[in-house]
């Protein structure tokens, strides 16, 4: 019973993170570059990240932002899906990434990029890979502890 409750709480937490990442990616993808820059600086200042190495790296390399956001999206989606449907997590993240890139065609100051789609897919692969390694490690640790 307790294991089921913890699993349920973990899934809800993962779903909340995934929903947050969808929001962040949608705002980043569907606003003008100037507006996103202003939002980014406000959030970085609020979180006191303005002068950190990560903040500077993200500002200077948008591809790093794509990679990290999609890795976190894939990781959190994998945690939100039940074990039977785990493979839907990377598929959903990749589909969302392609849709966000295609939506940029309609925004005058933005453009769709196959490079961004490729970076998104690599991020998804990393996130899902981390999830699979974690699940395998935890399963083995539980097996050793209770056998």
C-alpha cells in the first residue's frame, strides 16, 4: 500500500514537472526573441541566476537550452507514465518538439530549424536514458535489499 502511494506521489510530481517544462518550452518557442529575452532576464534575476555560469551558457547557446529542457521533459514524462506506457514518453516529447518548431514558422521573428529538432531529440534520448538507468539501478537495489 505505501509503495503504491509513493508511486502515485512520484507520478504526480513527475507530471507537475513535465507540465512546467511544457509551459517553459511553449513560452520560449512561441514568443518573439526579444520578448523571450526579457522574460529570461526577469526569471534569471528573480532566481538570482543572472551571473552564474549556467545562465551565461544558456544565453550564449540556445541549443544547450533546447537540450536541457527536452532532457528534463523526457525524464519527467517517463516518471509520469505507468510502466506499461513508458515508451510513449520520448514519443510525446519528440512530437511536442516538432510541433513547437513548426509553430515557429508562423512567428515573424522566429524560424523552424532542423538543427533544433535534432538537439531536442538528443535531449529526449538523454532524459529517457537517465530514467531507464535509474529504474534499473533502483530495481536491482530493491532486489538485493529484499532477497
